[in-house]
C-alpha cells in the first residue's frame, strides 16, 4: 500500500511539472499549440486561415412556385446528397417559379469534398414542388481544411522575417 501511495504522489508531481513546462513553452510561438499559438501569432498580425466549404451550382427542377430554405434561416435547410451520402445544403433561402433554377449549394462539412459533375441527384429534404436536382459541373469553389499549427508557424516566421535586414530569412 505504501508503494502505491508513493506512485500516486510521484505521478501527480510529474503531471504538475509537465503542466508547468507546457505553460512555459506556450510563450514561445515556435513551441505553442492550438489557441495559444493563435494568440501568439496574432501579436505579429498573422491569423490562422479558417476552414472553408466546397461550393457547387445545382440545377433544381420545380413543378410549382416553391420556397426553399437555406442555411441563412433557423429552419432546416434544403439538403441534397450524392450516392456516397455526402450532403450539400442550399446557401440562401429563395423562392423560385416552376422550371429549372440554378442555385448555389455548399457542403455540410468544411474541407475538401470530392464532387464530380452530375453526382448530386438525391433529395434529402423532401419538399413539395421539387422534382429533381443535378449539378451540371464540378465545384466552383473547393473547400480547404483549417490551417495546421505547423503551417501557421511557417507563415508567422516568414512574417516576422520580412522587416529584417541581412539575415537569410529576410533575404528570402
């Protein structure tokens, strides 16, 4: 029992020392991670690039005047998907007459989403008046993931090297 108690105290001490080392290292932008790195980089005017959505134009065929909800409302947005289950939502609420309307959809999740032409054909949010959907082309905007810590560090280092004179980083 004494050995177990000593091991518990020793582990607590190790945990506290690791926490203190992490706090100390977080003041250095080259060792900071996550939100702390964001705040350290902001001091130099460098902000982490946020994730973006993949966007695609979709032809929506209607047989009557229909209002389709977008992500700009509190209602459930009009959603479509491909055969793999990748969902796309309407960007802006719109009211369209019967016929075919070309509307902008964005991926439900951020980051790169692989979409081929004519692959978005499944209506997820069944809406009276909508008879068919199809994307005639590939995305007009490809989504990107959030910038990683290492990429942000590289951009921050380049930003602080710009005003330097005589150093290799400044020359580059």
